[in-house]
């Protein structure tokens, strides 16, 4: 089990403000996470295990990227609060 100081240290690193109740709860949760990491460490050499991005194989999850008609420029600009050079005018970076 993580100590209160360790939980507060992690919270400070994550820029979180925790109540006393949250410190207690997260101490238990973080300890469980560390226990799981410790179990993974006991598995030994995992160099030959391929990386996994999904637990199950996912194929063709996205639609084909095919061109299709879009909103005409004039229609898109009808409700623009400010236009310039046939486009949306936006504030310069750092402008208030």
C-alpha cells in the first residue's frame, strides 16, 4: 500500500488537488496498479511478444476515404462573423 505522502507526491506531479477521502481511495487504486505492473515484471523476457494496440483484431473499422461533395464556400461563409480573402478571418496568435 502506498503511503499518504507517496499518493500526495503523485497527485502533485499530476497537478491534482485531492481531498482526504480521495487520497485514501487513490492510495488503494494506485497500489493495485503497481501490483499489476509487478506481476507483468515477473513474466520475464517479453521481447518476442508482438505489441498490441487492440485486444481483438480490428479490420476495416474505418470507412473508405473517398472524395465527396462538401459545403460550398459561399454557404460556409454566410454566417462568418469576419471574412478576409474569401475565407474566415481569425485573430493572430497572442491577440486578445
